[in-house]
C-alpha cells in the first residue's frame, strides 16, 4: 500500500527572506538557496543501492512470521500467508520505494538498534535481522509435468472437478455477493489443488481437456496470487494461444499480471488499478506508443475499446492511461 511521499525541496531547505532594500533577493542569497535546494533534492532522490543498515534478511519479531530481504535494486518479501514476491526497489533515507502494480509506493524503513520497523502508513511491523535467507524467500520454480495422454475417464473427472471449482471461484466475485474472506479461502484451496494436478498431468491445455476446463484452470491461476505458479503456466498458455486453441486475451491477462506483481510494466494494458486519487487507470505500460501493436499481434482490439468496455462495466467510469 502507498506510504509517505518524499518531501519537496521547499520543505527541506528554507527559502531566504526578501532583503529590506527594494524587497528583492540578493543574487548571492538566491544562488545559495538554489544550490541548497538542489542538494536536498539529490539527497531525497531514491537510489537502487541498498543502505548498509538495511541490507540483508529480516524476520518479524511476532507471529505470523514474515520475511523481508533487502538487496541492491530489489526487495523480496513474504506476506502473512508465506507467499514470496520479488519487487524492484529503490532506497532513500528511512524509505524504500517498491514497484507494485505498475506504480511506485513508499514504505517506511527505519532501524533503531537491532530492530527494523518496516511497512506502510496502514500497517507496520517490527523485524530482527537473521543470518540465513529462509527457503520461503527463494522458492523453487514450480514443476509442471510434460503433457502426456490421459485416460478418458480421468479427463472427464478433471473436467467435472474444474467446472465445480470455477463455479466456486465466481460465486463470491459477483456484484452484491462479493466476500473477500471467502474468496481468499476458495482461491487458496483451488490453487493448492491445481498445483498438485499440473504436477501430475501437466498444464490443463485445451487440446487434451477442452476449452472450458482450460479456461477454469486459467482463472484459478489468475486469481491465485502465486507467482511461481503463474510464471510456470505463462509459456504454456502462450503455446495454446499460438496454436489458436484459446483466446489471446488469456495470455495477455496473465502476462500483464505477472509483470506487475514482480515489479515490471505491463505490455497489453489489461490490468486496471486505482491510483492514489482513487481513479481507475492503466498503470505502468511497457510502451504506450506500441500497446495497440502488441495487442493486435495476439488478436486483441485497440486498448481504447477495451477501456471503454471496462468503463461501462464500472457504471460509466472513465478509465485513463496513466503517464
């Protein structure tokens, strides 16, 4: 979540008073103020170099256990559920700027003695330094089994199971029936099940399991928040798109989400998020000038049409592209 913004130079360096004679600044005073302001801006400018007092791994002092690892240019952290995420990071005094969902967010980070206080304006936690990087911060890549023939009765059972899971996935995502806690519980169960399934039979591709089952598996992945699972599945979804077995929009949705969740920028403009002012925006585009070219390559229409459709679905809201 967004933290505090960097202070402006004017709050760091006091502007000189006007001189009594004629009410104008002296050239010397003006030059001195400008030089001091420039130094203040430079001091506040975030850098990819991690400060020595932050560098390394930290664990929360109270349960549930969470970890954070600060390195040059990146920060890897786990949530309360243990899911690890590596994000692009820059550092400033007592702040860490993390690239999240196409936007840069400031988090407070202060070391007092042996304790680190780290978090946003909404939530901070206390951490103590640990010597070894835990396995939770270096998750092994998810292994997806190669595609092999599957008996017809097994295919049918997988199709029926995924159809039921898709219904549960959508049950608490409908307008007027949204329930965040129940969504999280369903997503966690579906994700754990799908990870076991793809380790056994491979990706649920359209060729072997049909488009409906493949779509259900895709939506479970998309809602999982499990980056290793999403990264493992992404090239397999791309393969289905190139074979024209599934809609190219599925690949675009997953590609963009993976990019934004790992601190990158989205290519196709499929991910819409509120900015600091609460406006719905397409944030963090890889190449604004070429986005329609990228979309056309996988059979998608212009971004403007997509944003108009999304805006209508949101009650006529305007969705804009953020610079």
